[in-house]
C-alpha cells in the first residue's frame, strides 16, 4: 500500500467517527428525555397536559388566574406523547397529567397545584424567579 494512502486512513477514520458522533448527539437532543428536560429547565412554568383532560384544564386555569403563561405540552396532540409520559414516569414517578413544574421544580398534578396555591407555596415559587 502506498505511504500516502496509509496516512489517509487515520484521517478518514476520524471523519467517520465525527459523523457518527454528530448523528448520535442529534438523536440524543431529539429524544423524549432531552425534550422533557429542555421544557422543564428552559421555561419558568411548564405543564405537561392533555387538551381534553379536566384536571389539566384546571391546572392551566390556575396559571391564567395568576396572569401567568405556562409553556404547555399537549401530549395527546403529539406523536411522541406516550414516550414523553414514560419519561415523566421515570422522572417524577407518575405518567398522569397534568404534571406541573415551576422554575425547574416539580409541583405535581392538579391536586398538588391546588394545595400549593392554598398554602401560598406556588406564589413563593413564582415570586422567586
């Protein structure tokens, strides 16, 4: 084998490894887990919801009453909604909706949110951002 060709082999292998690594990184960023974490930590208020769920509607109404606009993920309107619910199960121990996060902190579902309002804890979380 020609000496020039032998010197190209490591360069070609590095290029292949870089392409594989970039593809893996892109897939990881697009994973349901990455999506959930991005939503939780990139938004002041995040609500994982289903558009028809009365408990989700109640939770969204709480924020409307506080003149807050949460980032809402309507799981029933997404192809990966079930996958996202599985991530929530791993993350918080529940796959039910709604699941509410404020400033990256898990508040819980609709009843938990109502309790946080009643105790004044939600107002403290909202004021701390």
